[in-house]
């Protein structure tokens, strides 16, 4: 009989799910690291929220552990790399608290617009300061969404019910999905310039970190209200405080912070600030939903091998796994390559399978490819959540299969259609290792490296030497160098494996070379 440990406070309903399915379950909360290490070897499954932190040491001691279930979205408390190396599946419940978080954002918007926390404190202190707390109506105002996925779209629906006009900045939101939601799809500068209220609903990635920077906040209209119930680090807190003190920012409502738990923060006490302690998912309904979901997911995996909402593996049966594994890696890396080369909103992702691979179960391969395409913008995307995230943004996923023989036994090709054009990449396996064999119309043969440089250039003498000089001057060592071109003197490209990541200044120097048309730093 499988045995599961629930290490954090969870709804009793989850315990009943495990027991009803015939799984032995223990509830032991508040364990220290050493205590958890001492007992984790007895369990096949571990269920946590955010308090318990299964790190590399705990996972190393978990000799029989097969799955970690996170009741909630964020998995920063779980060492996923160590879990993957140990063969432990990590699952979360990404959609159980979306409504709750959207409602909290709306509540924070009202609290900030009507100064409810300050008015409450004043009134309960015996002051009757009606004239001090003059609020602003939300009716007829413009709400700017930064991120219009699952939670953002729910906020948009509720804002439209308040008869607000909604602007949405989300590179992955298609025009068709925007029409369906009744929002105006636009760019970030337009949101900054036109919105009366800005609310953030995007993950924290390299692209979104400090998306509301000092410069961005200075572009907003005077009297702006800022809401962040998504992730700490999206807003420059020092610049936000400066804006509140100067009066340019009317109010700000934060549920998340750059450092948590935020028992101290320079923003605290700033007039116009509404602060809550990461309550976005904290309702009885949401807690019940994620508890039931994680219990069902962990139980099904332990009893049948079914995988749902896994962050470190796609939905694959035990029989399919050995044959599919190298193709999954190829599909995901090709998607990641295409995703890093696309610079604006994705409309469609088409994955084509040629040769022997066309006869396999291609669904997990397509999910892996889609996850790769979306990850540069959306961050923690896995092959299970990727189709849902794409559907929310109106991104079409298409698949084609053709079982024919050609130069390669199996080929996976990905075409990403974006608002400013399309990007095509293709790859195959050599001795079980993924390689790039084509991008757009240029044929080449390149292995993947952790750090790579992708350069499109005119096919003219001197390019290789000039590029090598730039990299050499910055102590960036070349591991592999693969070239391709459409024809002599035509379009050419280089896919260069490098031992160290190239910095922004180095990439700028590459782009300034006379031969170069585009240059991108890639990571895999």
C-alpha cells in the first residue's frame, strides 16, 4: 500500500481522498528539516504547501519517494532539480485558486481607490474625518492589465462588470482572444500612458522583473493606482515609494513583495499604501480546491502512474516513457529555440512530425514543444500547463504527421507564427542526442549547448573572424560553431555554442558588426 506524508496544514478533505483510495496517509506538520530527513524514507508521496521546503538534502534521504505534490501554484520551496535527478515527480495545482486571486485584486483596487484601510483606522480611533477620505470612482475608468492569462482574464471580466474600459498588455494574447474578453490589446507604453489603474498578473521572469520600473512609473498619468497580487519583484518598490510620496501615484495595493515574509519593508507606513500578507489564494474555497486537487493527483499517480500538472515531466505512460524521452527533449529544446527567437505576440504554434516519430504518441511531444515556446515569456511553464496557458491566450496549437522516409529517420519541425512574421526550426536525433538541422530556409547541423549565440548575417567574407574577435576580447570561449546559408552571398546564419553566457554589452558588440542582421543570446 502506498504511503503519503502531509507535511503542511491541509484541508481534512484531502486526508479523506487518500484514505478512500486505499492510500496510507500521515499528517505531521511543523517538522524541522532534520525531523523530516529522519522519516521521509518511509513515504512514497509527500504533500506540502509553502512552509515545508523539500531541498536536496531531504530529497536525497527520500529513498522510496516517487512524487511531491504542492497544494498551490508556486514551487520555489521545492528543489525541482534534485527531485528530477532522483526520479521524483513534482506536481502542483495551478488553477485551483485563480478566482480567489482575481477577487483579491478587485478588492485591493476598491480598497486603494476609496482609502478603506485608512478610513477604517481613523473611524475606529473616534475621528470622523469625512472630508479627509475623498475617494475616486472606478466606473468609467481605464484599467490596465499587465498579463492577461487565467487570472488576468478573470480580473478583466470583473472590471468590465464595473463598466471599466480594460487595456491588456500580454505578448501571448491574440487579437481574437482579446475580442472574446472584451479588452483592448495594446503595448506596455499605451497601458502606462492611458490607464487610471494598473494591475499585474504575470509571472516573475527575466523579461518581467521590475516591469514597473522607475522609468515605467514615470510614464504613468498622475493619480495612477498600482495593484500587485501576482509576484514580488514586478514593481520597483523604491520607485513606488517615491511616486507615492510625491503624489504622482495616488495609491498602491500590494499583496506580494520582493522579500517575503515581509515583516519589514521600506514601503510600510507610506501614505497611500494598502498592504496584505500574500492573501491572494487565502480563502476557504481555494484552500479546499487545491487540497482536493493535490490529493487526487498524487493518489492517481501512485496507484495508476497517471501524471497530472507535473512540472518536471509530461503526461507519459510507463510503457511509452523510454522511447519518447529523447524526442521530448528534442521537441522542448526546439520550442525553446523558437520561443527565444520570437519577439512579439505568438498566434499559432505548428508542430510537424516526419518519419518514425510520427507513429508515436505525439501529444506529450507537442506539449513539450509548446512549453519551450512559451517559457521565455511566461517562466515556469511545463508540458502539462502549456496547452492551458496557450488556450487562455488564444494561441492555436496545430499538429501534422507524415510517416515517410527521407534524409533522417525522424524529424520534428516547429513553426511559430507571430504578429510580425514566422519562425521555423527543425531538429533530429543523432545517437539519441537532439540537434538543430534547419532554421527557416537555412540548413545546418548543430548540437544544443547550455549557452548559445544565434546570429543571422549577410554571407560575406570576414564575418567569422569578426565574430571570433568580439567573443575572444570578452573571454567567451567557443565550444561549437555551426554555419549555414541559403546560397553563396545570400542569407547566412551561425549557431554558436559558447562556454559562458554572453553579457548585454557583448551581445551589443556582436550586433554592431557590419555583417550582422540579428543576434540573440540563447539558453538551454
